[in-house]
C-alpha cells in the first residue's frame, strides 16, 4: 500500500495481528467514494494472504458514525449532468467489495458505532462479527431519495424475521442496537465506552474471544412487540394493500409507518417490495447483488433519484416532487423494467475473486470534506 497521510480517506494499518481499516471522512460522515472502495478492496486483497494479519477491523473516524452511505451528491451530479457511467463503475466495484467482505476467509469485525446507513451497511453487515453500540442507528433509507436498497441490503432485509425487513426497506427507518440484532444486521452489542479496549484486544486475542469479552445486553428494542402488525400488514401482496392494512390496523405506529411510506418515492417503494420478494428466492448474496446492480442502474436514469437527492441534500427543502406521484400511477410494467437484464458485458458478475474490468467510464473523484 502507498504511504499514508492523516488526511487520506481510508487509513489502513496493522496493530498486533489485526489489520485496521478506518474510514476517514468525518465531516462527510465517512461517506464512500469510488477511490475509497478501491482502497478497501486492495487492503483486503493484500491481507487475505498475509499471515501477520489474522483479523480485519473496519471502523469510522470522528465519533459520529461508521459510514452514512455512498457519496450521493456525486451520484446525483453524474445522473443529472453526466451519462451515468462513473456511477455504474462505482457500484460495480462497491458491490464486488460487498461480496468480498461476505466471503472473506478471516474474521472481519465491523464496528457499527453511530450512523450506519446505505453503503455503510454494505461494508459492515456482511462481515463475520458485527458490533453495535448504544449510539448505533442502522438504516437502508434509499426510498427517501428515489433509490432502492442496494449493497446487498435486499439480501440482508429479505432474511430478517417475518416482515421486519420489508418494514425497514419501505419506510427507510433507522433502528437501534437491539433491533439491529433482532433483524440480523448485527451480532453483538458492546457499550461505546468499551470500544477502545475492544480494539486493543482485537490485536492480541482471537476476534470472537475479544468481542465476547466486551459484549453486553443491549436493552429493549421497539420491533419485537410490533411483530404482529408488521407481519400482518407487510405480507399483503401489493404496496397499495400494505398501505391500506397499515392505515386501518388501529395501531398508531402502523399508521405512522403508512404516512412515512407515502412520503417516499412511489416508484422506489414498489420496486423495493419486488426486489425484496425476488431476493428471498435468489439464495446467494452474489445473485442478489446482480439483481441490485440491474435495479440501481435503472434507477440512475429515472427522475426520482435526482429529485430525491435534490430535495434532501442539495436544496434541502425536503419537498420532493416524485414522478409518478402516487403508487397507483406506478404500473407492474414500470416495476418490471427495473429488473430487465442488461446488455452483454454490462451485467455484474462474480466469476472469480480476481478483479474484472468494470463498465467503461471515469471514476468519481474524491470529493472534499463535507461533500
């Protein structure tokens, strides 16, 4: 690896027998750029066969979160002003990184402290030891920006108990540590006051032993008691019927969920529901990532992604004008187009662990702090 400076967006170093990857864009909540994804992939490739590195640990600088997701401002700019190829190349490398993490042969410890959303879930929740703290807020909030859960998120949420994953995917709601454990997005709760000691122990002890030494009970969550209405309402066959069941269940939290979903992109909500249900039958993470790549690339060329990021990040008016504006206006044919196979040479694939040339196009530059 090249010589590092404290300003590098990913800091890679070895302490004891642990290789540490620190996402280092704290002013941007450590959001991922294309060069960061490539750096992470290169580090894993080097450490996979390095006998001095027995454990890999990923964490975030700044104390506010591991990672708030991909650099959606750069994606917005490419979708609005470019041809989308830079973003397609970014996702190509990012999704292959997600799969590499899932099959990494050594313990991969993700410190999911603070905000962990979108792409942050992709670099953490596929790991073998996933640690949350009392400060953790884990979410796949894509429907709120006119996008669809990706980075293997539909694989993870499709495997959550009952319809909990459907609830989280359609609403985009964040969960705390207990509910992250319940939904299968994390494995252990460690109080944030113990993180420094945990990181030290990971360099000296087997990873599982180090985590167990500091693990505790997370306290009560919110979703376990909500399972009856969540499982009933979200089992409905269509988005319209899900909304009807939520609104008429007589449960205030269900009504609030319906109100939240109605603020999300109708197209994104319908495509997300279909993606989750297809993911349940696809089996492997790699097969789901192939589907997600098709869906993401289709979403890139739809108006809701640019509009959603504009409303949330660019203009910050929080008043997106979705097109179409209601679920009823989104047809089954509209949804099906997101899942259509891509042209030859532009499908994501996992023939081997070796690097494969991505679709042609420039990479996103590393944006400055606070982007």
